C-alpha cells in the first residue's frame, strides 16, 4: 500500500496530480489516479467542491444542534433560578410578616405589663392615691387589647413542575447516548456475560465447575466486575443500565489501567454502589454516603471527559443522583460494572 497524500498538500505525493477528490471512507483528499487505485476501490468519493459543500452543511447543522442544546440547557437553568428566586422571595415575605406579628405582640404585652404595674401601685397605696384619677387609669388599661396575631400561612405558593424539568434533562442526556457492550475478557470468573454482551449475571464461581471457562489475563480476580468494551478519552458520553434484578450493584467508570486484583475500588474509580434498600455509596478515592428518595430501576451515567466529571441520574425520572468532584483523567476511561451474588445488569441500547 502506497503512502497516503496529506490533506495539507495541493498535489498528490504519489501521482503528482491535483487533489480534486475527497474520499469519505478515509477522510482524505486524493487525486483521480488514487480514486482508481486498489487502495480506494469501493470507497465513497466525491469532487472536492461537492464534498466541501456537504461538510459545510453538516457543520452548519451541528452548530445549530449545539446551539439548540445550549438554549434548552439555559432555559432549564433559568427556570431553576427563577423558581429558586421566587421561593426565596416568598420565604422572605413570610418571615417578614411573622416578625411584624411578633413585634406587634411584644408591644401589646409591654403595654399590659405597664398597666398591671400601674394598677398594683395604686392598690398598694393609700385610699386617696387609689381613687386619684382611677377612672382615667381604668379606661386606659381597658383599651389595651391582646389581639390575635395575623394568621401567616406557611403553605408555599411557588409551584415548580419538576416532572417537566426532569423531562428536559432526560431529553438532553439522550443526545449524548452511546452504545456500550460488555467485554467478556475482563469478566470475573463468577460472572456470566450474555452472547449479545449486554447482560451480565453473577452466578458464582461454583457454577463454572460444571461449565468451565478460561481465565483471561485482563480479567478481574477479586471483585465480581466486568468492563465495557468502549474506551473514552474525549467528549461527552451517556449510557443507561437497568438494575431491576438482584440486590446489589456498582456502576460507573474506571481508568483502563486499574488493577484487576484489588478487593476495594479506590483511586481511578468513579462509581456508585446501590442496594435494594434505597441506600448507596459514591466510591472513588473516598466513600460518600448517598440518600436516595426512591430506588432507581435504570441508572443513567454521564461522562464528560473534557470537564472531568462523572454524573449519575435516575434515568426513569431524570432526577440527579450524584456528581463526582472534578477530576483529571490520566488514561482512557471504560464503563465499569460490579454485580453481586444473584444479581444482574442489563445495558439498554440507545435505540430502545
């Protein structure tokens, strides 16, 4: 196979002809002779002018799509800010009214105390002192009324349609969804990976005494884990994993070069551990307890390589579960799945 022409050259290095053709399969500028060569036989090619126009349109559409996504994201964030501001304003108004009521009651109580002190003083004095201006004193004290304070309702009137906001989140995440499959060569001996490489079950090591399988060099030996085939080094990626079956799972991402014989995930792992009792842990270099309002049946996992973030969502409701602090990824990241005894995981395809 000859050397491929550089896309920065105007003349083919091999044939000395002008680079008037674009090869879609290889993403290269080639000449007419290259187009007819075995190297590019059967490839989709087009004149440079046509290919250029096509890619201009693709670039334009991609810019419009990204702009639309940012508009949706800004709308979502603005809605959140709007509702938070309204809640804060409503809270301040209710607190102010409560404080006014308390201050008004304090004033009335002080008036009553002063009236009682004045009456006590008269009663303890002489008959002449008691009768001196008694009617004026009684009239003044009798006008002091301990009014019932204003009823300040604590019910909030600011209503946020969370389901609508969560739908926006789910819609945005779907744009970054990628196909993830399991890599049987990384599977622990107690895990059974399906033929389509989308389901994994923990059947225990004893099962394979009757159905032996070879131990691979890259397989996990301590924890019942398996990695995804895909490797990610840049961009944003999202996939979903179903965790309905079983009692305990761990899902997320890890560096490709993490040790396979470790008994406890640590540095190089960004995973959450879920149990059927609505309890969870976020595990990386340290453990963070998670309190879940409901048990997720499908977990959505987002990797933003450029921002250094790994996030988790309840894919059914769109609600956020946890985001790890910003990290710097030193190697390629791979999807990570840990399946405990008598549990299983199922990877949901992007077209389902």
